C-alpha cells in the first residue's frame, strides 16, 4: 500500500471532507466551532509528509503580541508548529517522516491541526484584529444589522476599556 493509499483510506475511515487535488496532495476540510473550517494540505514528498493549514491573514495590529502568543505555544505542540509566510500570514506547518504515516497518525495530526487552529482562533482575532472587530460591532449596532457572526466577540467588542 502506498503512502497516498494509506492517507486516502484513513481520511475515508475518519469520514472527513477531503479532495485529492494531485496524486500526492490531499486537501482536508476540518470542521471547527470557532473557526468554521480549516483547510489542511497533506503533501507527500520524497521523504516526508508535509502538513500545512492556513489559519489567518497577517494581523492588522499588535504583531509582537500575536507572534509571541504563537511562539509560546510552539513548545507544547504535536506534529505542527505556528509559522508565517513572507506576507506575515499565519499557518500551522509540519513534517512527518513517510515511515510514520499510519491511519492513527493521520488522525492525531489532523486532530492537532484542528485543536490548535480552532482553539486559538478567537484569541488570535481579538489580538490581531481587535480594533476592526470593535468598529464592525459598533457599525452593526448603529445600523441595526445582525450581530450573529460576531456573537463570539460580544463581551470583547462591548468592553469599556477598549
């Protein structure tokens, strides 16, 4: 069984949404609670499985605090770590030796990606885009617009110290 066969079989068994976009590349849609969906790329290389998931665009503000927040968590993470691209966008990335690719390991890696992206998403948005969130909240309140997709930020957006 090839590495691609192992991955495809594991993804089918986990009943996750995925697409095989190339013979050696899978894109898995991981459903979350705070971040509704995280796309995780699994690319089979010559020696390792590369894991990459986009989490958010470059923060608008408080860059140092956002990056410190991420780096402080890297030491406790499994299989992936926080990283930035040249534009400053935030990703989870990692590598797994091909010899370690098993259905159980694919499950652990995808679980880690989902836990890290979904579990920190609101905190990252508050740190990196807090002013925009508060402006959007105030604008919607003023116009009587729906606040449904900002509900997770209600306490933050209405805090008087901001």
